[in-house]
C-alpha cells in the first residue's frame, strides 16, 4: 500500500490543548501498519526525554529553562499529569538517569536531583556535579547520557558557525561525581544526540554541519566512535570530503574519520536512538531513528521529520524517511527534537515547537 498514515487523534488529559490547538497529526505519514497519537499536548519546548524505572517521563527544554515530569497513571499510552520539577535553569536540554538520580545538563554545569521519582511532588534541592563547562550559549545546550562504561558523556558544541577553539567541538566524559573529565572525541561541531549500539557498545552520534556553504553543502552527519581519541574533522573538513574555505588548507580531509552516514544538508539531526523494542517489525529492530529538527536558513526547507538509518553489522547501508508531515510545502507546524523507544516497543517523538510529544505504535499491515 506504500506509505500510509494510520491516524488516531487523541487529547491527552493535560487540559485538552491538543484539541484546542488542533494539532494536525492527520498530516503525518508513516509506513503501512504504523499509527500516531498524541501522548502529551501541553509540554512547552519539549526536547530531550528519559524514562524512569517507575515509568515517569522526564523532559528537558532549551529556551523554556524548565524540566518536566510526565506520568501515565492509568497506562493508556497518554500522559495524565505534568509536573514542573525545576524552572529558571540555563538551557536544561541534557538529561540522564543513574540509580534513580536525575542528572540535568545546563550550559555551564551539571546538577543532580537525587531519588527523583520518590520526590515528584516535592523535588529536592539539586546537587552540583560539575561546573567545569564553557558558558557560551551558542551551541551551548548540552546533550548527555551515561555510557556502558558508567561514565557520563556530554557534548560541548562549537560556540560559532565555524571557528578553531581548542576546548570546544568535543564530546567529553566524566565520572558520575563530576571528577576525571576528559575528552572522548574531537572535531564534533554540535552533537545533540547520541546512543550506544545495543550489541557492540559503540557510540554513535549526530552532528550538525556548518552553515553558509549553500543549500546543499555540507551534509549533516551520523558518526560512530569505537573508542576515544578520534577526530571527526571540524573545523577543517565537513562531511567526508569538503574542506572548509577558511580552515581547510591547514589539514587534509583524509586525516579525519568520515561520517558513518551522511544525512541531508541542514536537516539538523538532533536526538537519535537505536530501536531496541520488539513491537515494530523485525526490519526496524536494532536500527537507528533520528529526529530531524529542520533547516532554518535553506532557501527551500528540509528535514522536519523522523528518519531511519538501517545497519548491516556496524555499517550504515540506507537512510530514509520514516515519519513526515510536520513540513507542508514551505510551512511548518512542528519540529521533531528527540526520539525515545519505550519498554512496550512504541516510539515517543518530542516536538519543541508544538509543545507536544507523540507516540508511534505498530498495529500491523492491513493489506
């Protein structure tokens, strides 16, 4: 039947704003057998999501300065309650969970809310984990997560479109208590999403390419880093073969690690996750979903979708749309920012423009 969207429009119980705002999810196109509904309709600037062991969905923001906690109390696949855990923070985009403690990455520091799921109605005062991060707000919204090695990985984006500054364009890692910070990867302009391969524990990450080289250059990137010490090219080289007009004469592109998969130019790939559930068909299991936030300065808009990168072993072999429709012609009504597989195998997608979170499920191919 080709690409068909099975659509289930549902108000989520947080005040009915999805109905009041009439989010047009009937425009979302998905492969046959998939359906989409609204999980939460009143989560302003919703971006990064992490799930607690008791089922609480924690949501970070960028411009809002807020961290939310959402609860699906009756288990119907829609959020029933939204709590504000903290506000007035400095771009708290980064979230990570460890042993029941919620780590929050602001621009300049990492803080921790201990035993958070037992304190949702009375959040504790945050504990300072580290304040050893740059304070630049340009590409300063952090992404972070705990790796299989137990270390906290955190992205430190370049404070510019293109520049050469030694303590930026990195992915760092540190102990959970904030000690032992070290650089894991260099030449990473601005990563706002990474995950580890479920079988190999290899780190994969998105990276946003530079601007002002034209509509179709350079590509955004999906990269893999089997170990520490790798350099991914910025600011000398973009994609696999494009030398920078200013810095490209200093280094050769062959010196750097090429992308595992070139993404569309200026699509702004943000959150990415391996699909580890079993609800979706086998062809999707172990594959990578990417939230593409969408271009901001391209003459014709691109992105504003969720894409799928298929792997064979450790190699990316295809890159294709999975969920589209937030972009209609040159008009947009939403911007996917993050993806998160749930234990039941469904997939959440946050939208920081519509202030919503969607839930994608698989109901089977009807023909």
